[in-house]
C-alpha cells in the first residue's frame, strides 16, 4: 500500500500507525467513489438503452403495424428483440451488483471513519499531539473530502 504524499508529509505529531490508518481511510473512500461512479454510469446506460428500445418498439413496430396482435407477433418473431431484452436485463443485474458493492464499500468506509473519530484520543495520546490533530483533520477534509470532526456523515 503506497502512502499519499500529503499523508506521508504530516508532522511529527502523527505516528506511522496513524498515517497507515489515514491511508486506509483514503483508499476506502476512493473505492466507494469508484463504485458510485460505475453504478451511476451503468444506470445511465440502462436508461438510455431502455428508452431507445421502447422508442423503437413504439415507432417502428406498433405505429407501423395494422393491429396489436400483428405487432406483438412481429416483436416475438425477431430474435434480436430477445437479445436486446437480455442485454437490458444484464444491465439491471450489473446495477444491482454495483449497488451492493457500493453499499458495502460505503459501510466499510463509514465504519472506519467513525472508529477513527471515536478513537482519536488513542491516535493522538499526548497533549501536544492532541492540540495539533486539527491540522490532520483539515488536511483530510481539504485533500480527500473526509470529515474526521464528527461521526455523522
């Protein structure tokens, strides 16, 4: 695990174990953000695919056909329609999977962040270190958008 330059250059009031925990927190935040982006992209892709497919069905099958039974028959006669529906199903499955992974990563991140906030007196045990911990908290908020001031999101 490589340590971020900003964390590596923290002052002497932060020991190596605390720096490693901060780096782990940054890694978990990035993992959560990655799953969040991927899940959003798959959602947009699915919405676009579904929208285009429904427009195709409406304009090129139902509008062109003389009756509903003929349009339904035409829809089920073409195997490409089955594969498009399967692809949309795959996209929905990927969304569910990524949503699960995103929620799991978010829980791990928030659990570690809450533990860091609760145990901050263990990470900075000396009074001189305790007075300087706000510099670390400011750095984490400014550089990585991680709030260590409060347990709540």
